[in-house]
């Protein structure tokens, strides 16, 4: 898979989840077995907005030439993804989510590994 295709995949995933959390936070959280109050709904929407921002950056940067700036964006994504992975795994292991919660753990893991792969490749710039 090329870096551009990987970043497109990342964009699609984060935009889809982001839009779902902004437009329909309660039903989206219910899929994971999570009920929430007004404050939780608000925070889910804030999370969705952050996912949309991440997705848009991935979308807009996907076809750019490999430069130190693009590699820095990818390192930033990798850092955020590993933090998300730890949080998602802790939440899943503590029983906060139903079995669908493992999909979040898997998404964080695969995206982190993907960016790690592209960081390990020698820079063309």
C-alpha cells in the first residue's frame, strides 16, 4: 500500500467516525454499549470534531511529496494513535464497552503500525 492510499484510508475512517459522533453521538455510542448524559453527548461531539480535523489533514496531505513536514505530520499521527490505543485498550479491558470496542483498539493499532511503517522507510526527500 502506498503512503497516499494509507493516508486516504486514515482520512475515510476518521471522517466517518467524526461525522457519526457529531451528527448522532448517542446512537453511535450505543453501538458500543455506552449510554450518556448531556455532558457526555457534548464531549462525544467535541471528539467527533477532532476526528474530522484529523481526517481532513490526512485527506489534504495524502498526495503531497514526502518532505520533512509530511513526515512530522505522520509522526504526530503516530504519537496520537499510540495514546488512543492505550486508552482504547484500557477502556476495553475495564469493561466499559461491549465487544465492538475491540474494533476501536484494532483501528488504533493498525493505523499506528501503518504510520510506523512509513516512518521506518527511508525518506525520499
